[in-house]
């Protein structure tokens, strides 16, 4: 496995840690069919704002533990006592705004599901059509801005255009693996399964 990892061509960002390498190879850009896992990605991208992704990865197990595996209905039921508990937990990012936003967004996710149907299906209507790799990767796009604007209008918090784009990359709504990266073709295949038969939103 070590020899295989040494010769594989990858994107240039997963360097310096085994955690980033595993995340790039096994998760980044790969769709999830589970609404709670998708919600987890949204929440953790919000917690990452202003920090390194490696910090989040190293705290992810504790995040999952204290946020009930990011079960949407359980997190939506959190109250003031839970906020105080979370603010005292050194294993996560102790940011009141982000903690309260996670609880709020779980409540808003339930409303969205009731209004629009399965969360995974609704989120994937925002996917980027398959396209060739680009030389440079943006920090946000008109589509991520539109997604952030839509969710803000529905009452979501801590989910701006840049966070939305980072989420889109992690979930596979866009494939930003480089042209020479071994994972690009794998992720594109997984995306094609999700995209099959879906009508994607038109964004001005």
C-alpha cells in the first residue's frame, strides 16, 4: 500500500498528514446517499470557516460523538443546556455562533425536507454538470452563491458562498480533482450515478 501511495498522482493539497491523504483519497468529491452524513458535511464545513481542514478532521470523531452522529432530528432537539455542554467541550471547536447555527440548521433541514422531499435529492439538484477539469479552482461560484442565498432565505446560518463551494467539492456536487489525479475518474463515475436522470437547477 505504501508503494501504491507513493506512485499515485494526486491533487497538490493533501500533503503533510496521513489524515488529509486518506480524506482526499477516500472521501473528497465522493457523494453520500445518507442525509445525516450529508448534513455532517454541511456542519463541519461551517465549523472549518477560518480554520484548517486538518483541524476539523482531527476533531471529527469527537464532533460526531457530541452531535449525536449528526442525526438531524436529534440535533434539532438540542436546547440551551446542550449549547452550554458543547461550549465546555475541548474536543470540538467551541464557537457559540457555529454551535447554535448547527442546531438551527438541523431545524431548518427538517423544514426543508418537509417542504421539498429528501435532503440528498434537493441538494443534488444544485450539482454542477459534468465538465472537464480547470487549471484553477475558485473559492466560490455563482452556483455556490445561489445555494447559499437559497438556504439563507430558508433561515440557515453560517453557510455563505465560500462554505457552500467547499461543501459542494466535498460532496461531489462538483469534481475538482485535478486532471492527473487518480481520484478524478473514480469520483466522476460516482457522480454520474447520482446525476443520472436528475434535472439540475439553472443558475444565472
